[in-house]
């Protein structure tokens, strides 16, 4: 089914890797290109399309790793991004990676890709897990039935990589006969053919595929056809509307036919050779979905992963060693003496060293205070995602997130917010509706502390259990109340929730190392320039007199909250960068009372997001929505801080 003429093709062979989440797309991408991409055991992390170039078989291949795609009839932003890549770039090869244990659910996408006119290869991955489940997959029979190149693989072990390369380079065996596609019923075929005959535009998909997607009611495709077809649109719309009427409209019959054919092919190509023997991982994975087991396990993860490891080891031991020993005792005094001896101008000396210098404050905050906390958080996050625990947690908390207008799928960006709010705001793209994206962005801006902020707060309050509990309770209450109120105010309906749950596996040390180092490098590249720029901004603010004016206004706010005036620096730093503000709180902590620490921690956690997150909010949600979010967050944080200060005064928290 050839494409109509499209854009001129580059010299490199373009390959797009597609498939459902958790089937091994990113593993194959890494093996084909030699470039590491975070291999997530839950959908939602690979929002951007990763690309890599590699030569083999005498040719250059440009490989793209696409977001999770269940069907060309898209429901989520991830699927739309993957489909847009296929339509805009029309790759030479589409490599569809499927799970050997679930062929009947995944082959309908294979049929859709063939109908769209793409040159398709099927990679049947996880053959080792299929064998462990008592299944035998006949790869040759599948190739004959599908009329496509089919490669069996266990990609985490490197099995099948050579076969994929061979087919892409043109040396693999070609199955006889045309590719298999569904035969639709007598009512569907005539209307699909009539609609196909009316299409003249360039879509990157075959007219047959575009017609089928329109008949299934795909709104994005229907709008594209309306723009492309001009005078033919009224007749096209009439056909679509007529096909949608009746007790069994065409939009239901099309996927039913594809799934029936997929079940037939899977039944022929997969044979049970032994009764299924549930592994310990499968049994534990099922138990984690039950609240009686899942919630206590979650409590253990929070205690040992966040409180003890990130808060205790990261924000405690590592920060103490790097900050107190390396920077404050050794490096900063030496830098002060060296720069004072080299530069005569006090203005330029203050830019580089002393209280707010680029080297003594910006570099110190980034390396000694923020990096250890962020690094330990990324270790914990890599362990959770590589094990397959995160999607189970999403299913477990789905009911808890419903009052906030969110589904369990929103746990992914909310959890990522504990690492970096800017990164998490970007990942809200994966939520299905604009309403969910706005609500999740609001909650990220209000009550999700980044890893450095969380680690520092846990570190400074770790020796005061009642104070830490008061901070956690206050933030949780405000987060829940504000989220529930926002869900009632923001118009729209909740989207249906579905999530691919991967097998529960032991985390692989090499994956943990690669994920952690890749994220730390990314974060450090982002955070160090911002910290240095913040130091320059503070220097300019003090030089021009703007800095004291802002601090004076924030000082009055601190007085209203019952805090010392010097805490105003923490809030100013917090806007420049949340973790910058957290580092400022770490510096001031020894001189603050327990009550002041709690109030400052609560207010800073709920305070407006950092500048980078604010800019991204404007870009992702639009200026009106971003302004509305900031307008709600700022007074909420101050009101919560004031209320907590009054409650603590009545409770006599000074003695905690």
C-alpha cells in the first residue's frame, strides 16, 4: 500500500520504533544506536522523541524512539506525539516492538501500521518471560501469517538485536505474500472505500488509514481532513455522520474486526507448553495492588527511601561532609583570600566571593547542598521505576486522587515533581485532558517540594519528630483542600484511567547506575548555570538597590508570619530557584526556633514555584492559566503560614 508523493527523503535510513509502554522500545533504541535512554517501567517518561545515528551494513540509520502508542486512533498526548512523528517524517521502517505474552492485544496496532502504508517489522520481545510463563512462540509461523519480517527477541539480554539490524539493512528474509490486514464487514467496507476515494490531501498516512481513523471518530484526524479537503469536506462529513448512526456504528466494528484477527493470529502462533507457574515477583506484584499490602509498603518506601536515604543520608551525611568540611572550612576561605588578593575592586570581589558570590554561594549551593539530595532521590526513583513498582502505586492511589480531579496516571508527574518541578511540569503533557494538565500543574506549583527542598526540610527537622510531623500534616492538608477546591472550579470531566502494568522485576544495577548518572548530569547541567545566574542577579540587585527593596517588602511579610526578617532571603531565593531557597533555609536553620522552622518550611514548600518552572508553566499551559495558578498559590502559601504560626503559638511548639 504505497504512500502518495511526499517530502524528499534524506540519505540516512529513517527508523521509528513504536509500541505500547513497557515492551522494550528504549532498550532496542539503546542497542541500535549505542545511546542510553532512560528505560522506564511505567508509561509517561519518554515524552520527547529520542534520536540516534549509527552505521551498520554499509548504511547510516537515523533511529527514533517514540512515546507509548497503543493505537493510531489516539487517546493520549503520548500517542498523538508518536502518530505525529509517523505522519510528518514517514520513516523508511517502522519497528513495532510487542510483548510475546500479549500478542492478541498488540497486533491490532501492527495491522493499523500496515494499513497506513508503512514498511513494518515486528519484534516479538520478552521471549524469555513467555517461556517462563509456559508459552512457546512460533516466530516463523507469525511471519508467514502476518506477511511481515518478524524477529524474536529478549532485548535486555541482547537476543534479537542482530536479527533486527539484518532486516533493517536489507539482508533479512522477506515473508511471502502481502501483509495481513483485517477484512471488514459489508457495511464498513463500502463507506470506507467511498471516504478513501474522496481524500486528496497529504497526511503521511495512506488514504485508507485516514478514512478508517475518521470513521472511528478521531477528532484530530477529522479536523485535519476538514482543513485539507476543502470543497469535498461536506460530502466527507456526511459519510462520517451516517456511519456513526445505528446501534452498532462503524467506529466500534473497525477495532472489533482488528482484535478478532489479532486473536486468531496469536492463537496460531503461540502455544502453551506448560501450565503457568506464577513467580514470586508476580505474586508480590498482585499483592502490591491491594491496599492492605500496598499502603504499608508505600509507608516503608517513604520512610526508608525518602526520609532515611534522601533526608538522612543525602541531606544529612553527604551535605554535611561536602558543605561544612569541603566548602565552609576549606574551599570558601581559600577562595575569599585568593580573590581578595587578586582583585582590588570590592564590587567585583563581591560578585565572585563572600556572602553572595558566584563561587562561594552559587557553586556551593549547587554542588554541596543540592546535588547530594537530588542524586540520592534519583537513586530511589530509579529503583522504583526499574522494578515496575510505580505503575502499581499509580493504580493503588487512583481512588485517592479522584477528589483532586486526577487519575492514578497523574502520580507519574506528581512523583517526578519530588525530583524537579520543572521536569514534572513538562511531563504533565502525558495526561489525557487539558483539565487534568491544569490541575496537575497547579498542584506541582503549590505543594510538591523538589528533592532538594524536601531533603533539606527533612534534614533540618529530622531531630524534631513533632516538628516534621507538623510540617507534613500542614502541607498535606493544604494540598488536599486546595486540590479538591480546584477540581470543583476548573470545568470539565474526569478522563477514563488505564495503565499498562509491567512485570515486577528485580532492579538491574546497570540500569540504576545509568538512569541515576544520566539524570544527575542533566540536572547539574541545568541547575549550575541557574545557580550562578541567581548569584549574579543577587549581586545586581544589591548593586542597584533593588535587592534591599524586595527584601524589605518580604521582611514585612515575614514579620506578619512571625518569622525573623532574615528569612526574607529564603523566599527571594526560592523564587529564583526552589532548591536555592531550600539551601538558604539550611544556612539559617541553626539560628531559628522550632516554631519558626516549621512556619518557614511550610510557607517555602507552598510558595510560588521557581522562575524556571514558572516560565515552563506559561509555555505549557498558556499565560492566562499560569497567571491564575500563581494568583492562587501565593496567597494560599501566606495564609497557610500565618495559620500554622497561630496554631503553633497556641500549642506551645517552642519546646518541641
